[in-house]
C-alpha cells in the first residue's frame, strides 16, 4: 500500500516550483552547485522555520533524524558548512521573488477589509529587530548596539505584508518612503494609506496626492494652518471638528499648496482627543478616525511575527543571510494565511502554526489535521508496522 506524504511535502506543493526555478536561473542561484540547490535550501530553511531551530547544528541533527523521509521532500542531504555557504552566497532575491509569487496566490483567496468603502486600504510602518553589534557589525545602530529595521506596507485585506524593505536601524522611516523603494509605486489611485507622524513630509504627501492616493495621519503639534471652512455638518457626538484647511507656513504651503481636511476626534474609551490630517473629502469623519485606529493592526502583525517566526536569531551573519531567512519566514506566513482562508480554517493562524509544527514530518493529509485542535492533533502518529507471521 502506498504511504502518504508528510505534511512538509504537502506544504511544499503550495509553493510555485516553476516560478522558483525561473528565479534561481535569473539570479544564478544554482550556478556551480553540485547537489544543494536553491530549492533544497528552501526546504531546509522552511523546516527550520516551522520547527523553530536556532542553529545550523540543530538543523542538521533534526533532519538526520528524519532521514528516511527525505525522498518525499527531494533532499539529498544537508551539512552545516554547505548550508552556511549557501546562506552567504546564494542571492536573497530568489526568496524575495518567491514571496511576491506567493503573495499573488494569497490575494486570490483572502477576504476584503472590514470597511464599507471599496478603496484598497494600506498601512506603512516599520519595526526594529535588535542584533549583537560584535556579530553583525554592518548593522550598527548605537555605540554598543546593533539593529535592523524592517519597513512594511501592510494590506488590511487579508492582513498581508505586500512589501518589505530592510535597512539599518538608524534609517528614518520617511527617508525609506521617499527613496526609490517602490512604496508609492505599489499604490494604485484611490488607495488609502494610513501612516503615523514619522511619515509627515509635505513634499511626499503632495506626491501621493497628485497620484490620486489618499492618506490619513496624525497632525504634528507645530503644524500651522488656516481654516477655510467646515467640511460637513457634524453628526457624530465624538467628532469635535471637521474643517477644510490650508497650510499657512511659508515653506509648508509651498510644499503642499492644496486643500486638506482636519478631523478632531474624542475617543470615548480613553477620553483622549486626536486630530487627523487627510486629503480624502468623501468619507465621513468617523470613518477617517476608524481608518487611523485600524493602523494598530500592523502593530499586532509585528508582535505576531516576532513571537512566532524565527526573525530575531539568525543562521548567518551577512546581510544576504539575514534577508534570506526573513524572506523565507515571510513566505511561511503567507503559506499559513493561504491555508487558513483556502480551507476556511476556523481557528487563528497561531493555532494553525502550532498544529503544523506538531505533525510536520508525520505521514498524513494536511486537510485532515484542519478539523483537529492543538490537543487532539497530538494523537496523530505514523502508522506502526505490524509483525507478519509466515
């Protein structure tokens, strides 16, 4: 009787193998490679990501334990030195390209955001990951501290990271947004972008406005403006003001000469007053406040990836090795999202990741474990071979 494939093998089927091989050819990922190809590196890194492996030695030992199941995965063997060399030399752009191929696949099954309007809704923000300066000297942050900063464009439809750039910890957020990184180019007209005060640069905001992209942000305390009229009569008791304004500062008026909208909102839960700046004159004032409030979803995303993905300890010390591991981690996040929405998994992504980790190398169907929970899934084991009497 034919044995079932492992859960690991089923996860690998979700990856677009053909597109991955094209990426490997484009970036010469398998040039002069004897046996440890880019695809095998992906298998090993995905195994380490799911299993939470912290070192090359731990990865090698864990894979050797499951050596009898390698033929399902296409592995021919793995050594610490070979994996270390691949992390340093094989271009991380291969795995970056794989991430965007998976992203297209995920967007076909993920739901829309919770708001009634049909505009695409995004949040732009960054998170800092601390590093040891003596091990990662290229990531100098402070005198005795190293760090990298991950800048994300977060799509509220499906809770997906649609763009990521890694910089050193000292790089300011607005410098990355204004650089030729594709953040603004990735946004279609009528998109809504939620940003915090760190991204207030009136030249950049004016560029977004000219491209037809709406933004929602908090006002700076030192912003000088002139009220030109009321936008609409206020109907919500938590809306304090809804005014049309123009910037009155000499330089700011030159940078952003068009009209803006200023919404004052009193949070009923905390009794705190907030003022929001936007170039959207169509949505209600309460919706503008809710859009900025939804920006908190990216903070929850940052918290989740730091707690559940291996992006705080790395298997290599070079920038290429760090980025390779981060991109594979992001690919695994997309795999979890795809499985959750494609199979209509009722529980959280956290629950799904724990279940997959528990039975990663077991021979069973992936669809079968989705009806279980974190307790009942522990009962799954490989079929025990029975003794046959002749």
